[in-house]
C-alpha cells in the first residue's frame, strides 16, 4: 500500500467506479504521483482543519477516464492536482466555507453540491477561486447554496 502522506494512500486517489466499469487503466506516471503527493499534503491540512477523516471520491483521472466522466479538458484532476471529497457528517457547503476561511492555499475551491473540489496549481500564484458548479455546467462566483 503506497502512502502519499500520513493519512492518504495512492489507491484512494486512483479509485474510480467509472474506470473499473469501463475497464479503463487509470495508472499514473511518476510526474502525476509527485503531484498527488502535493495534493495529499493539502488534504492533510483539510483533515486537520475539519478534525475528521476525509473521503476522497475522485483524485487522479487519466485522459481516458476524464473523457468517460465528461471532465473539463484542462481538468487539474488529469495532472493529479485535484481532489473531490466529502467529510461526513459535515455538508460540502460547510467544508467549503471552512476551507475558504482558513489559510489553506488552493487554486480552485468548488462547491459541487454533493462534494467539494479542491484544485492546486504548480504556478507561483494560485488564483484562490471560490466557485459553485451550476446545473447548467457553468460556474458562479462564491458558494451559492
Ligand atoms: Zn473535481
């Protein structure tokens, strides 16, 4: 069991129902694994902030899996720089607000209703965007309940 950080394993960031259902190989390369370690470290900060275990629902998505789930073509998930997650019994909206009020550094924090998306960037200036995914597929600024 390869560990990315104290509480997160590589497997947690690779698992995908869609990939197994469609027989999609979602194996990351070394570069992606290095990025996943960064993502796991930020998820450790989230875990500390909320004081509970964090459940990753989607981490790395290789190109084939990203297409299968209809992900954005520039999705940070394809670089191993994003995680979708939940922290029961907290609601995703509560978690978004807690992260936004903390000093955790992120590029995009997106309230996606049933989960939280946290995306990182390797660029020097993270955008710190706070967004809500709308039913139309576009994004609203801030967290819209
Ligand atoms: Zn996501």
